[in-house]
């Protein structure tokens, strides 16, 4: 079964096509093009270079965030449109799960941390489990020092991954000098991990409802916040 994976929840957007035998094509961009400009051409490029068509796809996987508001909306909307048009099953996964999955062989507690801007981060704690990872906390939004305090309160060593871990590494190290901070190779969730995680679910015939699939918002968008500050009702 060939799966199309779409990850647009962070500044590094990626798409990948893969099966049980591995990824056959992928594309990534970290600057320049907008999500709208990148996504469909990148999917077309992957299909063409792998000598595939949309008819060869058996399912669609999409990252739900948390992450950039516009990126999540574009990614989820594109995945739903493709799934509906091609009559394919679709599955959504959290971007923090993808980060943690990439370091699933670590014996340490894993803390996936993404930059949420405004001096805040999205984060969750995980433990490695047979065949993957087990999330230990809810997805959350907090200031870096709050995350550092939560990390310091946990027993054992911690591995922090994600661009939020890199951005606030000094804060985290000041609260736990023994913490391990991941590298740029583990800074962003990627479509490769998304395809690998979703494949077993789709093979078992499990998928998400198109009507219920939506981005994982942990913070309201900037536009409603601006309306609130102006003291007026949000326009319909």
C-alpha cells in the first residue's frame, strides 16, 4: 500500500510517498515558498519522479499539529480534499508524536518541543515502547521555564527534540544540566515518520472521519485575538 504523507505544521514542510518497503519519493522546503505554493507541486513532483499517479495511492496521512496556524490549515485541507476526491482513507497524527517517534530507540524520557512563538512552546513527554512510543502527557502549550520545571520534576534522564528544544536550550540546561538536546536532524517533524506511523493503521483498515479530522489547535489564531482586543464581536 502506497501512502502519501503531508507535514506542514512547522516552517519545514515536507511530503513523502511510501509503503511497507520504505519511502519511494519525498520533497522538503524550509524557506521561500508558502505552504500553498509548495504542497501540490511537491506532491506532483514526488508522483512523477517515482513514476506513479494519484491512482496508485492507497491512503493519505497528514500532520495535525500543534504548530503554525496557516500550515496546519493548508495541510489538513489538502489531505481532506485529496482523500475525498480519490475516495481514499485518511489518518491524522500529531506533529509532536512524529518528533518523538524519530528518536524512539532512546532509553531516556523523550520530550518533544516545538517553537510556538511568543516565547512559548508546544510539548509532550514520551517513553519508548515496543515498536514505537507511548505518550505520557497531554499535548500542551507553555513557557519554556514551565517545561523545564516539569522536566526537572520527572525521574531519570531526558532527551529533548524539536526546534523549540534548540531555541530554548540554555533555559532547559539551566534547569537540568544533564538534559540531552537533540540536533538539527531531529528539529522538525517529517513526512517520512508520518508515513511509517500511519501505515499499520491503514493496513488494518482504520482511518479518521473526514468530518472530524481537523488541526490540533492549542492556541487561538492571531485574528480572533486581535478582534477580542478591539472589543468587538468576531465577524461571521
